C-alpha cells in the first residue's frame, strides 16, 4: 500500500468546520429512531429564509467549510434551492441530507443548477415491505427512483442505512443494492440511542452476533469493490467498550442550528436538561461559538472527572458523549458510560443484556408521530 | 515497499470530479472537500494537486515544482510520484486517458 504522509490532521483551530442546519422538524416519515426531539411538534417557529441566510454568512465568516441541510425532511421547505445558491456563493461544500421524499426532478435540477455538491439519501432496507414498515409510510419505491435520478444528475451520493436489529441481517443484499445503484458512499449508520431511538432502544439494538456477521459482510464487500464504493461501518459504542469521540469534542468543530434557531454543539444536546442554549435569533454565531457559557462548558479538560481526567485516551475520545453521559447517569460531566472504564458502564451492559435476553417480551415500536407520546411528565 | 510506483511520467492527472479542491483562506491551506469530509493539505501536497489539472504531464509537474523549490532534495521525482500514487489510491486524482 502506498503511504500518504501528506495529510494534515484538520481541526478548526478553535473555529467550527461543520455547520448543520436542521431546517425543519417536519417530515413525512415516522422512523422509530428519529433523532429529533420527542416533542418535535411543539416547535412551530422555524427560522425564515433571511435568518438562515444570515446564519450561513456568519458561519462562513467563522471558517465553516461543510454545510449540512437536514431536518426533519429539508425538502419540506420551499427555500432549499435559495439557500443552496447562497451557500455555494459563500464557498461552502453543501450536503443535502434527505429521505428523498419531495425530491422531484425539477427540484433536483434546480439544486444541481444552484451548486449543491452532494446528496445523502436514507434507505432502511433492500426490501419494500420492511422499508415501509420501518418508516411507517410508502417510501421505498420513491427512494429507489430518487437514487437513480440523483446519479443521473451526476451528484456524488451517500446512501445512509440506519442499522437496527430488524434490517442488519440484510447487509449483503443492501450492499448489492447499493452497488447496483452506483452509490459512491454507503454508510451503515448504527443507531445513536437518543430521543426516539432511546425510547425504542430495547427493540432496535442489534445483537453482537448480528453485528459481527455484518462486519464480515462489509469487509468482503470492501475487498471486492475497492475504490468503486466507500463503505462506512462503525461498531456501535454500546458494544465497543470505547466511547465515541463525539463531535470531535464539545464545541470543537460542529455547530448545529435547530429549526427554531437554537444553537447546539450537537444535534442531540437538548437532551441535557438545565442548560441554556443560545438562539441565533438574538445572538451572533461568533458570540455563541466563542463566548456563550454553554458552548464553553465542556471544552478543554477542566470539567472532566476521573477516570477521564488522567486517562491517556482523553485527547482522542474527549471522554465520549456528553448527552449520553447525562441520559444514562444524570450528570453530563460523567465519563460516557459506553466506556468500559466508566463506573457507570454497567448501565450499558445491562441495556445490551436486556435487549438480548432470551424469552424477552417484544414490545411494539413507537413511531415518531405527533401525539404518539406525551413528554409532559418526563421533565421536558 | 519497493521504490517504483505505477505513476508514469507521461501521465496527466486531474482532480477526481467528486472532490472539490480549492484554497481556503481561513485555513491558509489548500483543502479537498468531499461528502461530509475535509482534508487539509500541507504545502507540498497542495502544490502538487494544484497542478493536477489534466493538462500537465507528471514530468512537467515535477519540473515546475523544481523551479518553484530549487533547494528541494534530489529525490523529488520519487516523492512526487509516491504522493500521486497515494492520492490516486485514495481516489483524489485520476489519470486522464
């Protein structure tokens, strides 16, 4: 193998590199692992086109290079093309993260014309019945059609497959489908257990044996396909014993703006109760990034507890995920319990054991839908 | 690892169309942008890729770099070709037929 030796590890030198705009929480799908808040339907005051434009300008001035347009389903907004045109003018690399619903040929062409760089399309199965059962609506045929048209328009395409117990055994067939669609990047996205995925965790978490089989399939496909398709597959932190280097550290390179203008160091950060997240409606991105107390809260190492504080991995994994630490231990400054060195690691081990217990009573999946649940008594 | 690379001096390389290569003032460096990814290039890598326009042969590219860095080591031919091979393996560049 040739050596590279020429890449320089990229950090933001204190500035954000990634700006993720969650344009809306509206979505035609009802995925049971959605990472939008459980009370997503309470957020009605989306930023206007002009406000998003200002966010993009200020983000670029801070040095952000990558722009993600996400949601919900971003195509629910009629101004995506306008925003992409402005993003291109500003010099972003623009990524559209979509379910494919609403991406008709006219809009696809308009996005091409306005300079969109790539499209990440989600698909949940290689099988229509399972796909549509998982998303709670008829979507599979639309997605396949959209995938073909994305390639026909010459976009690089990431096919994103959220991986759960229900679909992971289809890995070989999904790989074949991706190959047939000439996908450039296939991402087996092991679910991150926050919000709706957390609610359904016991039903969604795959078993270790399933993950190991899928890993073997992925390795074989990588050998076969070489440069033609890049395949991402990361073992979920629940099984890894090592915490993920979440967001490359809190307030390090990622900047997420929620539909209502709330500024977040990561999409899930609102699961941490008691933090005051600033809004782009009444503060500049520069102040939020550099000076707001919330973005500074878990920067550096002073906030860390043992064993993170003295751990040799702390500069690599930053103690893992703050949101997961809060959700599973009640304190966001605890070590991420996904880490085998965490005193709370038993919480993760128990969750894995429960999800895989023989004779377990299978519960129904709760689909993301307004009114499906109430958060009124959950301290939301 | 053998010293020879498969990169031939008469080949002409170009940036793979899936990658966006440009100067980024905030990083004071050339960067490669691709779906959800960023590579910041060091000066040498940036100067090599800047010349991968599909119009310049590898031998011209090397001559050009030697003119720009006259005090560079004598091994530049080999190291440029090794870099191009690595960049090709990563899919950043492709040889123009």
